[in-house]
C-alpha cells in the first residue's frame, strides 16, 4: 500500500535586505547606548549625577524599544500619547 503525504509545500522567500539592515541598525543603536551605560557605570563615582544619567538613558532605551518593536513610532501622535 503506497503512502501519499499531503503535506503543504513550503516556499522559501529571498531575504528582505532592507528589514535585515533595519534590525542591525536597531541592534547597533541599543548596543551603543548599552556601551555608554557601561562606561558611565565603571568610570564615574557613585552619586546623583551617575543615577541621573542612568535614569535618562533607561528612558531613552525604553522609548526606542517601544517605538521600534511595538511600531508606535509609525503611529499617529494621538495614539502615541
């Protein structure tokens, strides 16, 4: 008895170079901000200035992540706020 499978065919699309470039750009920006955070962490003495820098950089990273990965950057300003 012959076995015939009815599996769907998979079509492999060529990679979208624009999307891949955008992902590397986002990763680079987040990596750069993280590198600056490490430099600040290990080069500045503890204090209010160091804490303020970390709070600001954390807010910037969070806003960038939300804007890119949740696609809020591309929404209207009313929805954003």
